[in-house]
């Protein structure tokens, strides 16, 4: 006499209602990462020497690259500047290269002090304009869409001094002097800049 064990009941497949995803489809959908929207357009503000105070438009096509075009003032004249900043890992150490120009304008005491003109020359430094080129190392602190930075390094500056008005050189005799030709200033100097960038839009 032989005995055969009963077979285990087999599950009967049940079709999912139309339009209802199966459990497998739900898991697969959950496993797909959501598309992250990158913010590439923003504004930036900074203050420094010889740049002055600047406000500009920032474009960041990649985490490690930022382009900025700015307008501003050195407290005497109008200025424009363009530059590029490389942040290799998206934050931290950075490298910046910039070119700017401040228009010819009447000087003030701050400009005379910053550019350290000799005491005898300050009276002749009546108007001043210059172009400059920055090569900076720095550090960028990043919190979400905001980057704060401190950059500093080397600047080459080329300027023009204009003195259209006569200067009294001897009060006892009322002797005056006028510089007929514009003076030229060329400088290699250290520079520094502090600012931030806020990225608010893009694709």
C-alpha cells in the first residue's frame, strides 16, 4: 500500500484592476531618483579694494564654475567688472580672475588715502580713473543657494590722473602751477574682496 502526500495549494494569480499599479511597479517607481532642479541664475554683491562696491548678475552653469558681471562705484566714479570663479569641489578653495574699470571722476579723500598718493601730489590728483586686473585665491562658504566668499591676491592697476585746475604752490607770492598733461599710474599691489552670491532661478 502506497501513500502520496497532498500537494501544497498553489496561489492563484489575481489581475490588478485597470489603472492600478502592481506592487512591483510601485517599488520600481520609488527606486527612481527624483530629478533635481539646479539653480544657475542669481545676484552677487561684494566690497573690496580696488574694486569698490559692486552689485552684479551671477551665472553658475556648474557647481564648480561661476560667471559674474557687475556694476558699482569706488565712491568717486562709476565702475564695471567681469570675472570668472572656479570652485573645484563646489565649495571651499576658489580661484578668481577679473577685469574692471572705474571711470574718470573727481577724487575724494578716501581715494587719495587708498591709493596713498604723496602729500605733494594730492592737490594735483583732482580726477582719477583706472583699469584693474585681479588674480585671487579664496574660500567660498556654501549654504544651499547662498555662497559667501573671501578672495584676495594680486592686482595690476593702470590709471590716469587729471589735474585741470591750478594749484597754489607759494601762498606768499600766490604762485600757482598747473599740470598740462595727464599723469599715468601703474601699480602691482595686493587686493582683497568680501561678498556673497544668491542663486534663485535656472533650469
